[in-house]
C-alpha cells in the first residue's frame, strides 16, 4: 500500500510517517508557557538562585557541581525569605520551568536538591 501523494486522515494515519501532510497540533497551550515565563515570581526565584550559584562558584571554584549544589541547598534551607521566594517561583511555574530559566551549570543539581528539601517541609 503506497500512500505517497495522497492526503491522509491523521486520526487514522498509516504508512510512511515522513510523507504525511496536513496540520498538526501538539496540544500545548502556548499562552500558559508565556504566562509561566513572564511570571515575576519565577523570574525572581531564578535570579536569586543564579546569584547564589554564581557567588558559591566564585567562593569555591574547585568544588564539583554536586558540592556547589549541596552548599546552595543548605543556604536556601537556612534562609526563610529565599526559600519562600523559590516556593513562590515554583508555584508560578514548575521546577522544570525554573531549571530552564536559570543559565548555570549547577542549576540541574540544585533544582533536584531543593526539590527534595521542599518535599520534607
């Protein structure tokens, strides 16, 4: 069965997927993504975290990313205002959105660590 050159009903697509044509919808609400990315709480949390990670990276240049992450999580755990700003940022978006917003090599480790700390509280 050769479907090349024919339009396909995508509700029942069969055959060579590379030769399909039509309009596709992914089901992602782009307005929600924009709202998350424009959240002041998410932006503030990301800025606070990036500033903390930059400071710790400068203070401990020979530490591994995991060690820097552990130090950052400890700092957040000791600072109720910072912890609250991060919680508001996560509520405004998600840990995944927060991780994507922070441009720092330690961000992934930090987000995993702070996620664990926040689960305990």
